[in-house]
């Protein structure tokens, strides 16, 4: 868990981060969005002390970060940046082994961990361990960057625009991978982005920053239905917010009793996808099925539309 | 380019003096053409072989064939010039001087150019280039050691100066490498400082740049005054060899000249390391000295070694001038030769200097390439 209390950064008279307080639950993903210059990156960098806070406090799992030697603290926090920051003169395996080596892990343990991570990120160890970063594609480099950040099994992962340099298709895949890995390891993640869609896709909680202040930190649906500030609704967009809300709800959660033949929607699809399917087929009801094919209920057009209505 | 060189080679064989014959070291010379020097059957054969090599080197399409023709030409040339000296030297006479003439030098230059040009077509790897250099060096050393060139005038001078030759050679290397080591020891930290303090960077580099513009003889002269005064004031230093003349001002001047390439390249090399790489290194918990030694310096190393290469080649040349103020080195022979109008003695100093600079350039280029191979920034 990351607890941030009245964290402030001033450069001279300019306040870059203004008394931000928030809390990232253990094992959840929090995303900070905002325009450039909103202070979101500075806030992130104050957590691993790449930037010294002017005032305020950060605790990780109850431990005050200012009490730890800065290098020790950073070795316990995973850190991923845009453009991945891989060391060009080190192989993939050496890059991933960076923090374990700094921590003095025994060699066999480092080797096993590197192989495990390469396997998880679908990079065949025999083929990729000895390659240099410039021999990899952008998507592969990005995966190595995340693997490197996770190498020493950090409880907390900080990500600063981690997918910013990727093209849309690879980015979507990288986001899916991140969600899967987060579920697998239960890592607490704080991610910074300027991409609203990315924030809504990844974040259990999303914070909107502007001018150094955290305007709202809430569940994604609440940002849409109860924006705390005009800037929040401007950033999240008002034109398609009904559809955004639908995209946040899974078909399985919204299924009503009943079982019709005909169209079927998987339980983990969003209501937005279910709506698109019904419109496409000119139907007004569809069954909802689990991955194994069992029917758990049905969705009606009326029911879906009601979910997207303004509160 | 090869075709032009081929024409030059044929002209050189036919018209220009192949060797120069002098009755004594300081007598005026008489030019001898290739065929006249070697006598009719051998001279004609040598001329024909050289012309064939030249045409082959110039006109063949494959780089491999051109290289073979040029190397063959070089071998025939070496044997022909050695043989000419043997033929023209009266038995038992140690006074006549036979030196390569302008035609011989032109042939050497033309064949060497074609050979290196063909070699670059192969895009040889750095280690292979160093191996080629070693093989060529061994062959040339073997030819000299076997006495092939003993009757040429340069080797006559070598025999007379044999013991001082190697002594001055060691002095030459000691001066060139000594000042390099000192410049790296001082320049590396100064370069790091320039990188860290951009506001002082320009002032430091401008100062070092100014030093470079002082002509070397003037700098030697300028340094004589303070070093001489220092030696007079502190006799213990004078006893250590720190005097107005000799190795001390030479070493100091070379050191000052060496600083700019080392400092500038260190600063430039560090500046080219991607900020995101450094940010990632810090973020993962490398401390400042680990970031410097494991990331920044390693990534800047190809550029720094390029600076070292510049310094070394430059120093090997400059040491020659240090002989003027008693610094020693191969320049001793050059200035003695100039004083005595003995061109052979000048060559005895100049040829090894050029060879040393050439060897250092090839070896350090290979090092730069090896270091840079996997360091392509992502």
C-alpha cells in the first residue's frame, strides 16, 4: 500500500505538486492522468525520491520512505519509464538481473528469476537472454523494461508513461499483459499517463491532476458520473461518457436472470461490446455465457441502456 | 582511381629514377633507372613483373585480385630495390650510398594505396585488421632481420647508429605514452567535471583549445623558462631531471596538448548517454558512483578511446620535435640528419615515427570499433 500525505514540491516560488494526498490499496492499480506539466510525473518521482519532496510524507506498507537510505528504497520499488531506459551495453539477461545483482542475490537464484521472467513475458530465454536491447523490437524492449522492474519482486511498481512509445496495437497487448501480471503477482502499481483510455482500461482507481493539484481520485465510473471539477469532465469527455460507463461494466456483472437462445456474449465482455453486438444484429436480447459455455443469464437492450443513463 | 594509379606506376617504372647512387654519404647523387640498375635480364624481368602487377592492380575487377596484384607488386618492388643496392655496391665498399629514388617511392605509394583500397572493400572486422597488421609487420621485420635491405643507405645509417636507435626508440615511446597516461589521468576527471558543470565547460575547453594553438616549438621554449627557474630554485628537482631542457618540458608540453582531445571527448561521450538510461539506472537504485562507472563511462568509452587515439598519434609525431630541446626520441636522427644534410639519417628517424603512428592508429581504431559494437543506443 502506498500512502501519500500532503506531498508538495516547490521549485523556488513555483509549486509543481500541491499538497497531494491519496492512497493506493495493496494489490491494486492506480492511474494518474493529466496534461503535461500537471505534476503527475513529479508526484511519481517523489515516491522513489528521484525528486525530493519539499514537504509531506510517503509511506509504503506503513514504512516512511524518508527514513530509508535512498538506494535501498529504490531497489525495493520497481520503476519503468517511457522509452524503457534499458542499458544498451548489457544483454537482456544482464538488464533484468540489475537489481538482484545490486541486492547481492546468489547467482543461481538470479539466473532462475531471469528465466522465469523471460518465460512470463513470452521471450524464449535460450533465444533472448543473450541479445542486446537494440536487437529487439519496441514491444520486446518494453517487456524487458517491465521484467527488469519486477526482477527483485518489488511490492510496489511505479510506471511513468510506460507505453507511450508503442504503436496502438502493441500498446493494447502490453496493457493486457500488465493486467495479467498484476493479477498474477498482486503488485501494487501506480502508473502515470496522459491517455484517458489507458487510464480507464488499467486503473482500479484513477486520479486526475491539473496545475499540481489532485482534483479527484476515484473509481473510473465515479469520475464519469460524479466529476468533482469541470476539468475532470473536460478531460474524461462528456460526449461519449455513457458509452465509457458501459465499457467499464462486465456483462457477467449485469446479467439478469433468464436464458434465451440466439446471440451469446462472454461474461468478461463489456456492456459496450454487448450493446454493439445487439445493434449489429438488430436484436434486443442476448445470453451471457462463461468461458466454459455455461449460461449465467441474459442481457436486454433496455437493461444495457439503463446502465448507461445519467444518475 | 585504380586506373590512374596504374598509369602512374607504369610511368614510374619507365621514366623515373629507381635508385640514387652516391659515391659517399654527402656526395651528390646520380639517378639510375630500374633496368640499368639491375642489368639486362633481371632488370627487364622486374620491370615486366611490376608493370604486370600494376596493370592487374589497376584494371582487375575483383577486389581480391587487385589486392593480390598489389601485394605481388610490393614484394617484387622490395626484392628489386634490395637487389639494385646489391648490384650497384662495389664488393667490400662501405662508403657508397644507394637509396630508393622517386620512382621507387611512387611505386611503393601506388601499390600501398591500391592494397589498402582493396582491403577496405572487404570490410574486415577489427580483430582481423589487427591480425593483418601483425602479419605484415612480421613479414617486414623478417625482411629487415634477414638482411635483405642491408646495402640500402638507410640501413647503413642504422648499422652506424644501432645502439642509439633502440635507445631513442624507447625514449620516443616513453615520451608519447607517458604524456598520454598523464593526460588521461588528469583529463578524464576534468572531462567528467565539464559534463557535470556545463557553465564551466566552455571556459575549460576554450583554455585547452588556446593551448593547442601555440606552435609546439614555441611551447617548448615557453616552458623552458619556468622549468629552468624551478630547477635553479630547487636543486633536488633538477637532480630528478626536471630542467629547462630535456624530457621535462617535452613531457609537459605533450601533456598540455593531449588534454583537449581527452577532456573534450570525455565530455562529449558522457553527453551522448541517453538521459532515460541514467534515469532508469538511478531509479533502480544504482548509487552515483555506480551510475558513473557502470553506465556513463562504459557507454562513453568508444568516444573517449577515440580521443586517446587522436592524442597518441598526435604525440608520436610531436615527440619528434622534442628532440630539439634535448628530449630525445627518433627526432634526434631527423635533426642530426638535417644538420649534416644527410637525408638517409633523416629517414632513419622519420620512417619509424610514421610506422609507430600508423600501428597505433590501426590498433586503437580496432579498439574503438570493438567497444562500440554493442553500444548502439537503443
